[in-house]
């Protein structure tokens, strides 16, 4: 964890962080058994602004890119059923690569920084979004598609007007899992010097000073909850027919 | 609805051979359905009836031969465009769960580019036509019962005033009581809108009830007999048809007849205050087959049957000893009339006209003689008009 490479990657933030905290101006940070130092938190809350924005950017970009790619793959596999198993396997394999390994494997190709982070995080979202989109499309009752075709909707109209709207719940469910897990995994991009809230968690000093970890973790969790809530709201607003009481 | 447009449908040696299959699902089918009639395709599962129906809107592509709507081959049409002119109703209804009832009914008009006001007006008109509360228009399909959903399914198929309707076991998933109601409603509707309908079912009773013509099909999409329901029941063309129609086909014929279609017995009538001797004399006449006199009022409306005890007095009493039992009308369907007789455990029932005046007497004996007579099996009986309840 604290290999020289990692420290070098996190160096800019971590080193600075360590220095600041080693001064004697803060009363409770010297006590290693002190779980949360409120005074320090009050004085240092500003330092979370930039990492939070970075974190948000990385998450949003990753999920958007992941969604576009996964959706395109799902659409392809929906039209050509024979592609479904290989695509599921391919996205599954990506998902099983350990994240640290994935980051470092890409370093020679894409280098340190945000690009690598986004590529890896987007790749991780593929499996869940792809699988849920396929699932949602498959759950559309055959009778509904048969009726749509029999009434004269073209294949494209069936997809956009019938299948996709009906698949929204599954697609959004996939997105929710993807977003929450991406927000969590994005704390690791600090190791490839891509910023984010991980910068406030990792650093040698933090091992004996949990206050910053707690603050960063709280922001990460709040972010995950907020995104989840937003997506849930979007789903409810776009699927009014699911909220009616059946006969 | 004033616009009663409909086209004939003609199968011309239409054949469907599915890839990888050696036997055609439909084999050189030739069949003409006149405009405005209901043609029922009936047969056991796997006989190709649905495949044959689906050739019309090209949800099944024709391998060989042709299907013509009016004068035009469906093969010359772009499938999606063609389908917008053909109503489509399926057993599982297939309403769009994410669209309101109004939007569902307006689906084809929307594809055809109608403006919003016209679609709304048309939806409301159709909701009324199928007997649904216009307020249901803003509901979603899941909020309706199965029967209501299929009514909407029929309305949706009618929305753009199609030339032809395809109905694939439309009432097959509905409970028997509601099925009968929907069948009757559709027949009543059809009497108004006069569409050309291809109706698929595996139920011969439904076929007899719904069809102006019935095509009995067997494996390989071959038509064994194409005839009116009465012809089919009277003269099954092949052993297959005879088996399929069933051993009770004589009874089924009763569903196609009305009481007015059969020769009734004359009722020996008696009036209040009439001398009983006079009534007895009537009963003894050679051509009277009803053993009891029927008491009627001054307007010849039946009051009750006179028993031996009633006739013991000098004059006919004002009240009869035995109850009147069922009273039938000339318009009653024969099958229902027989059911009435059997249910009341009686041999005879007076038949009245629409003003309630006595016309004659129907007996179980008349019906059984009719069913046993050679005429019942061979004659073209006039009762081909379907019963509309």
C-alpha cells in the first residue's frame, strides 16, 4: 500500500497533507486514539472542495462513457442474439480484473492521471449496465412486441417507443449499482495520481489520524446516496405506469 | 360509426414453408373471404391457422402464392405501412403497459400522423363504442380487468378504421362468462361496423357462434371444409370435419336456430268462462298433439295450463291448477329454448310473439324429431343468421 510508487503518485497531496498535520497548532490530532477531531475538521474543510469536484467529474464521465458503450453493446446484442454470451463474458472478465492491477496495467499506455482512471472505471460499469439493459429488453412481454409489430411499428419504433421505455426500471437499477460502486472505486484513483477524495484518505499520516478518512468517506457516502436518490427519482418520474394500483 | 370500409381477402395458393422444415405450415391455401364477413379459421393446434392469418399482415412472410386485400397483393406493400391498415387483436392483448388507454387506442392513428385532437376524439368515440367509461381513458392497462383490456384491444385495432381485422383467439384467455359477453358484444359491434374479419380459434363452438363462414383446417394448413356454420353442421365434408365438429353437432345446430324456424304445435286454447265440454272436444280432435288446454286471456296471452281437475268443472276457471312454466318467444335461440324446457322439467312451453300473444307450442318432442329427421341433416335450413343476444 505504501510503496514508493504510490507515495510518488499521491505525493503532491499526501506529502503536503502530512506536513500540515505534523504542526502543533491542532489540539486533538496528536492523540492517536482520538477518532474525530472537530477543530481540525472545521479548519480544514476547504481542502475537500477540489477533491470532491474531481471525484464527481471522474464518476460522472466514467458512468456516462460506460453507459454509452454498454448501451450500444446491449443494443447490438439485442439485435443479434448470438452476441449476447460473448459480450456478457467479455464485460464479465473486465469486471473481475482487480482495480489496482487494472490501473497499473494501463499506465504504460495511458499514463498517470484522469484518462486512465476514467477508462478503468468506465470498464467496470460495462458489466452491470450491459446485463441490466439486456435483462430489461428481454423482460418486455412478447405479446406487447407482437402487438406493436402487428400494428405497424417499425423495428426502430418498437425499440424506442416500446422496449426501451419498458426496460427503464432495469436499466436504471443497473445505473444505480454502477454509480454507487464507481463512486467507491474512484477513491482508488489517487494511486495513479488522478485526484479525487482518495487523496484525503491515503497518506501515511492518516493511518494514525482517522479524522480525514472519516470526512472523505462521509462525502463519498453522501455522494453515493445523493446519486442513488436522483436516479431513483428519475426512474419514478419516467415510469408513472408502475406506480398505479393494479385492478 | 358511419364509415364502414372493408375489403375482401383472398388467399391464392398461399404457402408457408419455414426454414429447416420439410412440411409446409400452410400448403397452397386458397380461400376467399367476402368483404364485411367474419371468417373463422378453426382447427387443432399446429394446423397452421395462426400462420395463415399472419400471412395477411405479413407478420409471417409468404413463401409462395399470394394474399390479396381487395385487388392488391400484400407482397407489394411495405410491411409496416400495410399493417397500419389492418386491425390486429391477439389473445394476450398486448396493450402497451406504459401508455394510457387513450394512448393505446391512438397508437395506429399516431403512426399515421393524425393530430392530437383527432386522436383524442377518436379514442373517446371508440371507448363509448366498446362500452367503457370514458374516464378509463387516462388509466393504464394494469388498472383494467382482463375483459376490459381485451375490449380496449379491439378498440385499438379499430382505431384507424382498418380494411381488415385479424383476431387471433381474441377471447381465449378470458373466463367463460366474460368470454360469452365479449363474443356477443363483438357480434353486435360487427353488425354495425361490418369489417372483414379473420378470426382464429381452436374452439368449434366459438367458430359456429362467431363465423359467417368457417374454414376447418388440419395439419399442414389444409382446409378440409369452407362453409357456413349451418352447412358445416349439416353436411361435414370429411371424416376429419365430422370428428372435429363433434358428435353433438346436431345439438350445436340448435344454437343456430330460432324457435320461429321450426313448425310448432297448435295449442288447444281455452278462455275463462268457456264451457269445459267445448274445450274437451278440442282436445279430442285428431290433429291436436298437446294433451292439455292452455288458458289464455282476451288478448290471447297465456295464463296457465288447465289440468284434468280444472276441466272437472262446468266452465273454465279463472285460475289454473298447474303453473304456466316457461314462456318462449319466437326470437329465442332454439338451444336456449330447449335448455328452458329441460330446466323446468316440462314437455311443453307456449311460444308467444313480441306482444306476448300465443303462437303455438314448442315441445321436447318437436326438437328431438327435428334432430332425428333426415331434413335436419341435409336441408339448407334458413336459420343461418347468427343469434344476437
